């Protein structure tokens, strides 16, 4: 089954915006270029909990599913989440902030550069991310650059994570599963190229983004993404806590607490802080 939503012609990124873009600090670009051609593979030097904790997800997710107030289907009805309307109503302002913060200055970092645990699915320089919130942690420097988006996102009940997710032309993100059924994912389409096919499979459903439209889904279903276009796809990716009854709510909160304290999150936070510090230094040298 294919889900289509109406959308307008993607504006893309203007030549003027590209002309304003500055090169990223040399050391960061060299590092990304060096790693860009390596095979997709998880970092072998990960803590035990990160490497083997995923085997606990199945039993935990089944217990959480039994307590879910929301549907357990792969793709959920946006009408069950009324706050998605405020994202749709303000999508152009959010898109403009995303373009200014993540596309026309120093490029947003590769997700695999920030999070070693995404290296099995995210090739360097192909999937970039500009984080505002990550597992409940605010990225103050990035939030300050996106005040409209930040004001809207902080109104979302149970907000866990929010970032601009950027896929370069020709990117394929192989099949993978999310961390926990205690979270639900929402995408707001911001820049969606129209010169080819940009799509996502979630379970046995195939969905396509449209600018200004929201898509809500359960990322614990096997899912993969294709950007078979010559343009860059940008969405605002939100993760929020699944509405749950007890005892699932207690279990989900405990599991998320462990994840939040783990190297999966804490190392990503440190890497993001180092990236922002490096870009600050680059800006200071060039102003």
C-alpha cells in the first residue's frame, strides 16, 4: 500500500544560498572525506550495553505494546496527534530556519560522525543531522539559531528528540529498527525533491513525504529510506513518548532512562559539543 499526500514543487536550495555557504573546518571535512567510502558497519569498539542491549528490545517492546493507548500499526493516523497541525501550519517558517541553519552555513554534521552507533546504516556525508533536542537534552546553541522551530517543538507532549534530517541525492538508508516502542516518530516534510522518487518503507507500507505534511510512524518496525532524486530531502524528525497505560509507562520510562544515560546518547552529545565548538572557532576566524 502506498500513502501519498499533496505537496508543492520543492524549492530546493537556491544558488544564492549555496553561494553564501562557507566551507566547513578543514579537519572535519578531511575526516569525513576519509571515512565516506568505507563500508557500512557498526563500530566494533562499543560498550557491552550498546552492542548487546538491542537483544532486550523485543521482550520489552512487546510489554510496552500491550499498554499502548495509541495504535501499534506501522503508520499511525496524524489525527490522533492534534499537535501535528501546528507543525503543518508553520512548515514554511520551519523550512526557512532549517535551510539557514543546516544548509547555507557550515554543513550540518553527518549522523555517523556524531553517533558511532549509526555507522551501520548512515554513510558519512550522505545522512546529515542538525539536532535541537536529543533524548531530552537541549542543544542550546542550535536552538538559539532556530527560535520558531524551537518554540513549536517544545509544545509537543512527551518530546524526546528533534532534529533536521538531511539526505543527499542518491542516498539509501538500509533496513533497520528503532531503539524502543516507547517512542513514536513524526516527520514534517520541508524540502522534498520532485525529480524522482523519495520514499520510505515501514513494515509492509510504502510512504512518501510531501512538503508541509506530517507522517507519524512506529520506527520499531523494519524500515528503510531511498532518495532516488538529484535533490536534497529535508524533514523535521520528531520523536515523542508513546501514550501508555501502566505498567507499560513505567517500563518505557525505565528503559528510556537507561538509554539516556548510556554511551549511545552520551557519546553522541560529546561529539556534537565538539562539532559545535569547532564550528564556533571557524566562525571566529572568518568574521
